[in-house]
C-alpha cells in the first residue's frame, strides 16, 4: 500500500482495518500525517511503523531531486530514524510511504493493557476492528485530545536500561514496569518513573504534567510558552535522574532552540 505523505495517519489505519489489512491496527489514534510517521518511527501497543515499512519517496532539498529510501536506509530505532539525525534533519521532504500489510491475518495483540481490555470485553478472538476500537478507547482514557488540550502525546521516550540496573531497581521498586527487549536490555516505563517522582498533575507556569498520564505534558489553558514546556521537561528529567539514576530523553523534537 503506497500512501501520499499528506494523508492523515489515523484515516489510513481506519481504511486498512476496514479493508482487512493487518499490520498497523495498534497504531490507531496517533495524531499526525503518514509522512511524519517514519520520521519518528511511531509505535504503540506492541507495533512500530518499521514492522510494516517497505520504503518511501522524498525530495532532497539540497540536491533538488527525488530520492527513495528502503528500510535499511531509514536506520529505524526506538522513536528514531535517519531523518532525525543532525546530518539529515530538515533536508528531506517525504512525499509518499509504502507499507507491506497482510490480508485477512489475525490482529497483533502483544501489549498487556490491550490484552486485558479485550479480555474484559470477552473478546477471545478479536477482529482487526475490535483491536482498533480497543486501542482508541484505551487512548481516550489515557490521553487528552490534542484538538482540545494542547499536547504532543508521549513527551519522553521509555528509557532502555541494562539487566543489572533493572535488577537493582526491582529490589527497591518491585512494581516498576520493565519489559524485556530482544537485545537483553529492558524498556522501563517513563510515565511510572515520573509519577513515582511526584510530578503527575503538577503545574509549571502555564504548562502542566497531565493528571491522566504522567508521560504527557499539556498546555491546559493555551498560555504556556514553548520555553516553559521545555523547562518543565528538564525539571522532570533532572528529578527522575536524581531519584532513580535514569536519564529521560525527550521523544519530541525541539525546534527553535539552541
């Protein structure tokens, strides 16, 4: 499936689910465009864009010509890609993206919160539509609608820590959510760390940590400046490091700052 970059991401998910195409159903409800999705390597509830990515076309601004990128070229990582690196940032304009989706394949249900939601609804063999609707409901409960309350979704990446650090944290905080990764490291919940550090719901000038989900920074009255949001993020990151010894990295891209 090849889609123009300006298409609304969630519209693509909706249409592929309705067409019985499996592969991006868990990425339902993510705001933004199709062209922006590979820049961030968007991911949620056990799926990432790279899982179904085939290639993209882009316009090289410096060379003034169209170029193509395959999966290897894009250098996908956790909320990372070639396009976010300093040497390539703002040098390419994505024009279309191609995905490899599966026809009539069962949906991917890997994430615990998604499994639990479907189990509560007695959906033992959920359809693609069931999974999409479940993801939308979970997101609705966890995140403020960016059309109503200014936010950029998850503000920080979930930190990746080694096994030794994970064991040390588990001894002190038995309930800390850490998911094993294929490389032997563990992905720790940034939202849990921020909440345990006491930041959930706290305000900083016009900005605020969401009272729903500590991983989200919001502009509740539309009066916060970008600097205030950035300062709040830095205060949180420093406090989490002091308490847990884990450095949080922003998932958002800062623009207009040195």
